[in-house]
C-alpha cells in the first residue's frame, strides 16, 4: 500500500516536470515574443517604439537568451518558490494568480457539487426506470445540455437575467462590494452571484455523467447479486442504493482528476463571457500576450491540479471499491 | 497665444464647416434624424486675470484634511498663474465617482486620456486650436530655431512639491539623456537628424533650441507626440518620453543620484523584486502602477491598474478652478472595473453600470444601445472622426516573395481598378450602419490638409465597367473557367492575400465583402484572419501582400504619417512598404530604395515640411495627399465615422457634458473635453 502511494507520487513528480517542459515549449511556439505583443499594443494606442527600444526591452526581460537558458532560469527559480514577475501585469506571478485562485476554487467546487447533484439522481432514476417517459425527457435535456455550447447558454441566461430580473452583467460581486474588504455582506453577495456560473459550468458535464451513471447502473442491475438481494426480500431502494449504485459510482470518482483542471481551463470561454475573475481568462490572456512566466506557472498549476486530482481519485477508488484494493495486494 | 497660427485658425474655421457637412452625410439613414450628432462645444479658458475669482472653494473631503492640518489651505495649493475654466454649461458641485470599464493592465490609455491636461499645451474641443495647459504661453522664434515655453508660476505636483523648469531639464538630461532608459534620440527633438537642446531660462521658462529651422515643432508640442504628450501617457507602460518628470521623486531611483551609485540603485531594485534599476524606474514613473508617483492631472491612482479595479481620486493640488473659484475636479474619483471581454463591457454599458463610456463601445451594437437608453438611464451621443477611412487596403509596395503578385501591386492602374471595383455604399450600410462617408483616404473636407474638390471621389467611386476595362488593358484579360483573371507567368489563377486582424473593427468580415466585390471584376482575394501580433511580425518581415487597417491619425499628416505614406519602419505598422520605410528612416543605409518616382517625391516633400512655415506645410501636405490618392497605395473605403470611440453613453446624472466630442488621437478622447469639469447633478 505504501509502496503503491510512493510509486504514484514519484510518477506524479515526473509528470509535472514533463508538463512544465512541454508547456514552456508550447508557449514559445507562436512567432514573436512578449515584446512584440507589447509593441503591438503600444502601436494601437498611438505610440511608436523603435527597434532599438525593442531590443533594450528584450534584454531587460531576458528574452535575448536561448529558450533553454530561459527555461532553466525559470525552473531553478520556481524550485525556490519564486515564480517570477508577470510581464503584462508587472506584479509577482503568485500575487496575480492568488487574487483569482480562491474564487476559482469556490466556483469549481460549486460547479462540481451542482453537476453531481443533478447527474446522480437523474442517472439512477433513468436506469431504474429505463425507457420510461421521464427517462426520455431527462435524456433529451441531458443531450441538449451537452450539445449547446455553454458560452452561448451563458450569454442567453445573462441577457434574460438582465432583461427580466435586472441582474448584474457578469462578475461575482455587485458594484458596491467590488472594492470592499471581505465581510459577511460580501460573502452573501458572492453567494447570490454564485448559482448562475455554477449551473452554467455544471450543465456541460451533467449529460455525460447522467449517461455514464445510467449505463453503469444498467450493467450492474442485471448482475446476479442484485437478483439475490431481491430474493432475500431487501427493500427495493436498499437493493439499488447499497450495491449497484455503489459499484456504478467508480466513474464519478475517477473523473475527479479531470474536474479541477477542467473548471480552470475548460471553462475559459464561459468565464470570459460571464466576466468571472477566475484563473481561466488569465491563462488565455497570458498566452495571447506570451507572458511566459505567468502562462508557464498557470499551466504548471493545472498540471499539478490534474496530478493531485488523479491521485485523490485513485485513493477514493481504493476506498469505495474493494476489488481495486484487492488488486493492489495481488 | 503665440501658436495661434494660421494652420490652427483654419482648423477652427474648418470645424464650423464640419457641422454643416455631417447632417448631409447622415441624411440617408434614419440616424440622421435622431439627434445623436451634436454640435461641437467645449470649455472656455478665462485668460484675463481681472475676471478671475478672488476666493476659492474646495471639495468637502479636502476641506476636512485642511481642518486636520494635513493639507495647506486651498489658496496656497493653487498657482499664481491660475487656469480658470468656464465649464460647458454651468458651475458644478462636488461629489460622485465616475464608474467606467477597462480591459486590463494593457488598457492604461483608458486613464491616461482622462488625465490629458498634464501636458504643456492641449488642443481645444475642435481639435484644432491649442489651449494653454501646464504652459500659460509659448512662442516660436522667427528663424524657427528657438521655441520658448512659459510655465504657470506656482504649479505644484500632487504631493505639493513645486513644478518648475527643473523638472523639464531633469527629464531631458537624466531620463531622455540616459541611454539605458531611452536608447535613441527621438525625431521630435532632432530635425534632420541634428539633436536639439533643452535649456532652462529661469524657473518658469524653458527653451528648445535647434540647429535648423523647425517650425513643425509648434504642432509637435500641441499634438499627442513623444515630446508634447505629457507624463500620464508618455511615462506609463515603460515609456520614457513626455518632456518633463518629477525630479524630486524620481532622482532616488537613478544611479546618478541614488546612495551607493549604480550598485546601490541595483541593490535597492533587487531588494524590491526588480531585476535592475531600469525595471524599478519603469515601475516607479508609471502613474497607473505607482500610487506614490507625483502627478499633474486631475486624478491620481490609489489602486493600481494591475488589479481587478483601477481606482483614482482627485489630485488635491490640481491647478484649475471654475469661474466661481471652485477647485477642480468636481468628481471625487474614478473607478474602472475590469471587463474580461468586450461583449461584457458593452452589455454592462447598456445596463447603465458605467457613467460615461465611449472607449471599447462597438458601433455594431448601436441599435441595441439605443433600445436600452431609458432602462440604462443614459443618453447616446455619436461623435464623428475626421480621418478619411476606417478600413484602408494597403498594397505592400516592397513585397517581393512572389514576383508576379509584386508586379501587379506596383502597377498603378491595377491599384486604381481595385479601388473602382469597391461598392463603398454596400460596405457602409453593412458595417457602419450608413453613418460613414465613402471615398478616398483624404482627411475631412473642412481640414486644411484636404487636397481640394474632387479628391474625395478620385479613383474612389464605384465603376465596375471601368475597373474591368483597366484590368483587361494592363494585360490581365485572360480568365479561367470560373471567370477569374490568371497570372501572366504560369496561367494559374491570380490570387491576392488580404491580411486582416480582428481589432478595432471587424476587419476580417469587412474584407470578406471586399474580396467578394473584387471577385466581380475577376480578381481572386483570400482573406487571412490573422492574430494581431503575428500580423505585425509578418508585415515587419515584408511578408504581407495587402493589409487592412484604419488611417485614423493621418488627418494630422506630419504628426502621425504612418498610415498615409511609407515613411516609418517596423515596429510602427509600416504596411505600405516596410522595406521602403526602413530605407527612409535609416537615411538610405538599410531597407530598399523605392523604384517608384512618386514615392521618392513623397519622401522629398515630407522631408522638406519640417522647416516650412504654416502655409508652406499646408501646401506640402495637400501635395502629398494628391499623390497618395492618385497612386492608390492604400485603397480607402469609408471614414469620418463614429466607429472608433465615437459611440458615447452618458449617464443622465452627469452635467457639463459636451454634446459632441472631438474624436482624434491628439484630442485625447474623452480627456480633451476636460473631465475635471463634469459633475453629478444628483
């Protein structure tokens, strides 16, 4: 058991390192660098930059050195906990991300809870009452939810929210709390703004989980042990909840690993549309601006989140499924 | 006002004409009758000290600080040489915070423009006549070699320190003169490549001295230029120009003055997390990042631009009062909230979440914006620009990757035919809601540089028949089975590439329509929707065939020539011929000399203008425009529109708002309208 965990940890570290190399290379792939983007922006606001000035800026940012030197410098700083300065924001990378990380986590957890809250009961219901009218209705809704791009959904909901209920456009706080320090009032304000993005982010994943739950449960329901349990005279809800549902839960646990990074990066478009102050839009922005340290750190963070998530889901799987536990000893 | 030159006088007269022309241009569309386009109006500066107020008032917050002994009395904060402003409509009252949207740390122009009065000279609401700002007067010597600037006596920085000629000399010697900060001299101070000098005459008088006549310097000082632009825009975002800087604050960061010299300055920078002293200085002199920095504009930053909100409060030492003696600004401050994308910003504007917003507003949303006027409690104004075209198709004259294509791009009749093939009316209706003026790239008819009657239409009307005839005649008469003209070298279809960036306007979509229209005369054009940085890199490398961009700014030809004539090099958006621009800028040592005698003629005319007096400069500019339009290096579509910063949403609560704004780079929209005089009525 301990060796298993150590093994996983070692693999996790290697994975993260590989991710950091790949991400750094990917960030460098597009032509030009941060200074080019910066000059373009300056030109857009009517300022001229000369080639000599551009060269001076490159030296200042260390962009005149080869990629591998830049990478090594960055990595050795990261090892000491110094993630560098964001070129675009002019602040330490950790500070820039830190502002947004907590809100990202809050939204992610809310979205995951909503996904499960909708998908689990519906999945169970439509498996148990297969081919019933509600099964068809939920399936239809689920597929529509999957098919409609969620940024479009966000736009539509936002428009009607504004038109009919005079809601704020996007964001997580009302104007009066935007600048205020944290207080109960601000937390309540956040709670009021949370459902909309949480539901929109949740809907995309819901259909998939409904289908997985339904399919898995259908497999399980046909197993002999279910018949045995029924024959023993257990109440129906207990027959279903205690054994087949538990077995069918595996996919839920194994997808935790992907949920964390999904909510950070997979939801960029929704976050942009809803103007959520989360890490997603920051990542997009830093990639466009080729702000290497910021983008590199976020990608690294995503990698770490995925690895941690996968690790957690392995542990949960071990806990909910005795067969996996047994497999480890074997 | 010594600079009240003929050039500017004509521009003033011109603006009166503009108001006569605009309704006619709008008459075709329903917008014309909607009353959205107002009359230009602006503040008046009271120059006669006899009419100045004798006693002064201040904002309640400042009065409280004075009472606590934390701030000197208002009369001691104001300069001897007051700036007395008569607002557009009435005396305002104190209070209120201006809510506005911005798009992130790169959007510092959003706030720089609000603080536009921090330059020696600022144009008035017509965009034509220079008004005193930090300087109370100025004069160019008769030989054009000495320009004298008279500063207001008793000016103070926002921390209370006096602002004098020393701050100008400090900038010139220690910022501009330091190669680590500013690697190359600027042309604004180096006529014909000969560096000029800045000399302190006394505490409030500065001379700019040149070896050769440099009459253009008057215009440069009054424009949004590297030398005349002031602190907010020219020293933020790692820029280091602007003509003056707060010496008493910035000296501590320079190796020359820092304790411990270079090592001391670098060590202090490292201790604060900067790589070196230059990086630290770039941060410290940036008003949008550093709340400690002393400034001269009406507002100063209290929460930096690199947070989710950019917050500013009033400058307690602002040097202007209204005619009743109230120290400006009226508003307590500005709060800009970060919008992660432009759609959200536009939606929020329509929801009435901003009090005044013209930046980033999309003209394509005008119908929805109007529909929500009552609900959002705002009024919509349409302000009109004076540049000739919002989408110009620049044909790269130095392109050489495909000799066949290059041959045609350099053929004047080919270019003219492409221009005649454009149905500008269709473009106008589809993308500008019919509010723009179709025609050539020339600046507005009323402006002195407009070359004259007939030049709006020259080669810029819709004539498919003539376009076809011209293309047939120059040797492109052969067509393929689909009706497209074929190359003369290998008989394949002739394909042109249009490089289009999704930036200020939906240029890729506009280009699709243009390509379609060219298709009707048998010219195949492929639109390449390119990311902006990539597009700039490609055109810097001379790789583009045709690039689409606005020619905004070219109405002041000498101050912003890059989108009218190829006299600038990469990275300054040299679309018309990057190699020719390089050749011009380097004085013939780099790049490629143009073979086209007309381009060489443009170069000569442009070079001669800096030493000419106003009348001569106007004639030269008209000559240049005539060549540019006759040669069609850039094919213009429609212009003089509200497309960029021209759709203005103003809260019903705001007072003293001009019914029309000047839309131009040098007007610093909306700052040229003096936001310090705007106020909340309730």
